[in-house]
C-alpha cells in the first residue's frame, strides 16, 4: 500500500512504491491508481498556502478548491481532501489520477467536484494549476449575456475571452455540481484554450501554467468582475475602453512574471 | 422553581423538575410553562455559536436572533435573552414555550420579537431552527416588487420562492415589530412552507431542519441578495439565468449536507 | 484659571472655579467663558467612546466629530480637541460655550467646524448630542434631488424627513466648512426640528436626545443610505415601500430604547 | 561605490561620496548618477510609512508605488525597490535621477514603471511626491467618457479636472506599462498642471506638494470615485451638485493643512 507522508517543514514527503490492493472506487471495484512519485514538502506547503490565500483574498468562502498537477507525473494531480479552504494544511493534500481516483485516501473524503480539475488537467497539458471558486462578483456574469472584458492590465488574461459553461445545456436539471467525469469533460470542452471560465449559477474556474499564476488569475478575475460591474453601470450603453486582444496578450506576458510579487505578499499574509 | 444550569464545557446542563409558582407574564397572571427537560451543554454551546457566527458573517449587527427547537420537547424552544448576538454565551440561553412565555427567566429580559420564532415553531413542525436578521443586502428586496431568485447553487433554497411579509397589511401602522402572538401568527402564515421570507422595511427570516442549515440559509440569503442586486443591474431588463425550481430542489439536497463544512469553519472563526 | 482634570477610570473630573483672565479668541479680545461645572469622568469616558465607536463603525475616518451638551449647564457643550476620532481619549475633551469659545483650551486646537455643534445646541434645547461626519454612503444623497427615506425600522428617524443644507445658497463659493457662527446658525436653521440633515458636497449631521441615540442615528443614517442606494437602483422608477410617517414615529420610539443594546456592543468593540 | 545605510529608528542614513564605476543601465553603458546627498532617516521612514498606508487604506494591493523628490536635490527622487507596498521598509528605499537610473541599486530590482515618477518630477517642479496605484473604484472612470468630479470637500483637488492618459493614443498596443522615459514623458505631458490623472485600463496617479498630501489625494481620489459611482447611479442623467471650481480651490487650501491629521492617524494604523 502506498504511504503519504508529509514532513512538512523539514524535508520531503513521499509515497512508498508498495503496490496496493484493488479497492472500491465510486461503484465498481478497480485498482487504485499508482502514485506519480514523491513530492517535495515545499510543493505541498505551497498548495496549502494557495488554498488559504484564496480564502484570505475573498475568492473562496467555505467552499471552493485549488489543485496542481503532480510535479513529476503529468497524469496525476494534487488537491486537498474535502475541507474548507482556509483550514487546509499540507497533510490534507491527496494525490489523484486524471480519472479523479485517489491514490491513497486513508479514509479521507474527496471533493465532489474534483472532476473539474481532473478533466482540465487531462485536456490541457499546458495547465499546471486549477482554481474553482464561487467568488461573488464573478457569478453575475455567468447569469447574463454580457461577456467579461479586461478592465485593466492585471486582468489581461480576460481579454482572450471568458466562456460560460451552463451544465443545463447538456445535462438538464442537475444539482449544478460537476460531480463525475462526464460533466468534467463537458466543462473542459467548454473551457477550450482559455484561461478562465464562468459556470452558470455556480462560479468559475481559473487556470495557469503555475500555481501562483492560477491563484493570481482567480483573484484578478474577481477584481475585474467588480470593476466591470461598476464600469458597465457608469457607461450605460456607452463605450468601455477595455483592453483589446493585443494589449491583453502583451500585458499577460508581464503578469506571468509580476504575479510572483503578489504571491510572495499573499503567502506572508496567511502566515505561510 | 426550575433551575437552568449550564456546565458548558464539561457536561450536561439541566432544569430541575420542581414545579414553579405562577408568575406574571405579559399582563395576566398565568402559570409559567414547564421545561421540556434537560438540554445537553453542547446544544447550548452550538446555539451561542450560531449567534456569534451570524454576527461574524455580517448577517446580524447589534440586533437579530437565532433560536432552535428544544431537542426533546417539540413544544419548547431555546433562545438567548435580549442581548447583542455577538455577545451571547451558553448561559444566556433561555427556554420558551410556543406562546413565548419563558420557563425560567431569572430576571433576564426576552427579545420583543420572540414571537417570530414561537409561531413558526408552532406552525412548522419540520422547522428546527429560526434566524431573524436585518442583513443589509436582503432588505431592499422587501421594499420592491422584484422577487428574490436563486443566483447560485448555495442559495438553492431561494428557488422555492421567498414571500414578503408586510406587517401593514393586517395591522396598519405599527412599530414594525412582531411583538405579540397575533403578529407572529400572521408572519408564520405568510411564510407557509417556504424556507426563507422577507419582512417589509424590516429584515428577513431563515429556517431550517437543523441549526447549521438555518444559519447556512441566513448567510446565503444575504449573499444571494447581493448577487441578485448586481445581476439585475447588469441585466437591465434582460434575462437572468437563475436556478430553476428543479435545479433548486436538487442543489438544496446537496446543501443540506455540505452546510456542515461551512458550519465547522464558521464555528472556528468565532472561537467556539 | 480653570483646571480640567480627568481621573478617567477612577472618579470625577472637574474644573476649578478660579476665574480666568481674558484671552484672545478668534480675533477680538473677550473674556473666556466660565465652565458649566465639573463633569463626571464617566461622561468624558462615554464621549471618547462615542468618538471611537463612530470610527469603528465606519461613520468617520480621519475627520468628523461628536459632541454632547454639558450635563449640568445647557449653555455649554463638550467636544474633543481637533484630533482624528479614533484617537480621542477622555483627556482630549474640552468645554465650549454656545459661541464655541473654549473654556480652557490649554493650548489645544479646536475643530474648525465646532459651530455646527454650538449652533444646534443653541437652537434645539431637546438635542443633547450631535455627530458630524462624512460617512460615504450618505454623501450622494446630498448631491441629488432624491430625498432620503427610511428603508427599515432602525432608521425610523429618517421618516421625519432629512433636509439638505447647501452652504452655497447663503454664502456663495466657500471652503465648504461651517467655520463660524453665522454659518452654524444657517445650518441649524435648515435642520429645523429634524433629527438628521445632509450637507451638500460635504457630509451630514445626526442629533439625539442622548449621546447613544445620536451615535445610533449617525450609524443607521449611513446604513440606510446604502440600503436606499440599492433599493432605488432595483426599483428603477418603481414603488419603494419605505416606512411611512406614522410607522417611522412608532418605530423610533422603540429605537430610543433599543439603541442601548447597540451602544453596549459598540463600546465593547472599541475596548471602552 | 556609494553606500546606502539606514539607521532607521535612531539617526541619519546617508550615501557616501565615493564615486562609482560606470554600470550597465537599461542597455547602454553609462555612468551611474551621483547621489543628491544624505537623507535623514525620518524621511526614509516616512516614505516607507506612505507605502504601507496606501496598502492599509486599500489604495494599492500587491502593486503600486509611491515616491518623493530628494529633499536636497530636485533632480533626484526616492522610491522603494520593486516590492509589494505593504512590505516596504526604510532599507528598501533607493535613489534615482530623473532619467530613472538608480544611484546605487546594490543588486536590488527597480519598479518597471518608475518613469511615471521621474518624468513627473522633471516636468513639475512643484510636485514633491507621486503615488501610482490601481485603486479599484478609480479604474472605471478611466474606461468611460464621464469625467471625475469632486463629490465632497476632501476631494476638492478633483475639481481642477482629472485628465485621462491613454497609452494607446501615442504608442498603440502595448503591455500598458509606462516602462520607459518616452512613455513617462507622454504621461507627464497629459497630467499637465493637474493634481491627479487616470490611466486608461490601468490605474491612476496622484501628486502633491508634500508626501502626506500626495497620499491624502490618492486616498480621496479612491473615496471620491466610489462616491461618484453611487451618485451618478442615483442621479440617472439628472443634476449632481458637485463642488464647483471655486469651491474646489478654496476647500483644497484647507485640505493642504488638514491632511496632516489624516497622515498622523494613518501612520499610527500601520505601526509607524
């Protein structure tokens, strides 16, 4: 059986290579996935920090989650057990394969909506981290016909376009949750090659080529939504001089670097 | 005389079974109600926590109150003495019958509007907890003709409909308070079988099959109101893709379980 | 010379009865006013608390002030020296006559706009405390033609009407400050018999028959303004079911008592 | 080589007068600028405080910066190394000439947008301090045709007019950053003789004849923007009784003095 050990503030955590017995996962009996290999404690530490940063920045409340691709195995990802984001510690991080089966749950519960993460990681090899949230200013834009636009350079990634995933289109009336692979596939399909996506009457998804960038985008998607609300109200039906596509592309290149400054500040704020 | 003892962090609190002498209650002299029996300290602790959570989450300020049905007697309920919600401790919890007479006040004052709670508990056997608040984003929806709708899955209970109680309809010009049984009856009548209700120029009521669910609904009624404000503004007169009734029903089933995650987080935040 | 001694946490503070020499006040040389007599330390303590409460509740920032009529001399009032409200201590409280001359400044600076307070105390014997603030949600209502209305029972005093004082009407272009008696008189005139008043492009004034009630009204004027903003936006031009005059009158009677609950909570929050 | 020593809480910091070797700056090799001379530690302390105040007041988040002209050399200015504003200490302050070359970087990174500061200091001898921020309520006014107006006396400086700098006008599609002298010149040109300026899809600039006044203006530009949003919404297309030009001029004279009260409070809040 694989072991998950987190030696959080001092060294490496790792999974042993002992094969595990098959286990019951989500109905049928199938073999538990093998681990993608040991993960440095600093990685788990950063992922827990990301979770707390999102809470501290008002992007998540009691709900929402963040994941990252396994550093040494692109077919695995890391994500907390089912827990309020503000409470996540490195010890709560679990490993999943892209079918969202847990490598070694040790009796801990998984987020129902981990399929958002697994299917995006499967479809988008460039994505290294995913945030799912219900950040409040963003939700209105998933309920109306007005598309999100980039109100300032920090939200430059918005200029590439923000699709809206409506689970009702393909699945009819549901509990709104992306609670299985089929729904995750449809969601990842709708995301396409974009960086962020709205989910109708639910929330949103932000992705990035690194954990800090995904967190940065989740935060500034929320900020941008509040800005766009105010701007749209003030503009009436008039012109809004948002970033155009090329400005967005150029500004996002800078953000990919400058997001490190935000990451450092935000980590400090949550005491990590 | 009945005793109310709270052994808050270590064991059970209880009322003795000694009969009490009649006392003056609300004008006429009538016998004080008998207690519904001893209540576990953890219950009182949770009710005090609920009060503080509502303050911490911005649902109540100096005013507002939360109650729960007595665990072993459906004709009794528990509620703090008249006190700002952020200050409530287990020792402040008192027991009432459904006429809102206090079992053993010990000289402590009662909330004027306890009749909101008593009459809902009388009319709605399924309701186990009631929150009354003036949470700010909700109040506007009690003053206009636009009904509240569910903007996202966490507020799924809104999809069942949110009536508006206007005390003026039946009682003319008043001090706006539900300060006697007759007004409480009218309010409970208007609530019908719904989960939440607005009170014109006053506030709102949220109910639930458990204390954590009632608190969850009070919090997300407030969140939903803010979301609907922004969404309605952005939509102009256009379409809003809110939860439909069936989506609301399905999503609320999930919330009944996932509200525990919020409850655990919120309790920690207030140090309970 | 009069002495001002604050024995804040233990007993009485008092002014000695020694006559003072004439001093230069605001230009001409005239005799300094006599003190209205010693003031209990708890009064000074409460006035400092009021100042900090207003800061804690977001009614004042670095600017704004609160005063109360002298407990034993209706022709004197108490007010902090010129200082950010969050920093006021009992030792900062000074005594003024209704001409706004300080009894014993001891070199400490006075607020430029103390004439707001002095002239209201002169014209309105029923007013025992005055708050002047620039609380943000209120300011817009001083700039437009829409009158404030009472959105809920806690703001019942608004139902009596909220006049707008435009300093430009009588004084033309100024620095907007009520910096002398003449301007104070015009302001008090416009207030008339109302409880609160807006000041165009500046802020507002709240009064009350006691210090806690004036503070309560300052807080709920701000809350009500935010509520009215949202309600007016949602209503479009449609009906708003605000408190009517009689509801306002009845609800305000309750507030005069229940404001004590808010006062107790707010004092605790600021550690007083 | 020049030394920068900060003896922050006890005395003077200074640069030695030893000439430095030429260094590579921004492409070509040119001589490093000479220092404008030693700077009192209290000055560095205040500039670090300004940075933290702007963060505490919600004007800057992880981004934004504040600078001041060198006290004894008008051709030099002081500014933090590239760092989140909430983290700046006196030791992080560096000296630049008006070409934005650093006197003695000691390997520390410079803000990309220091040219905002350098070119304003060059063009405007009356300006002693500059704040650049992305404060959220201000951004919408850089995206629409509605000019900012002064909603109350604390924002009196707005009454002189607030130009909007659109980097696209002269430079086409860019990363939106004022990252070289040419762009800084265009920005300073657009500012003209005004106190504050918006930057389209980016943020704003506030200036002042002293550090506290520039900070005061940055804070109240943000406050005023929120007020104008609400006022404009409530007014519909109707009249807004904003400060007129003469009222603005007169009120600003008062602010130049009263801003000290805000500065003292704000410094205390950040523990400086």
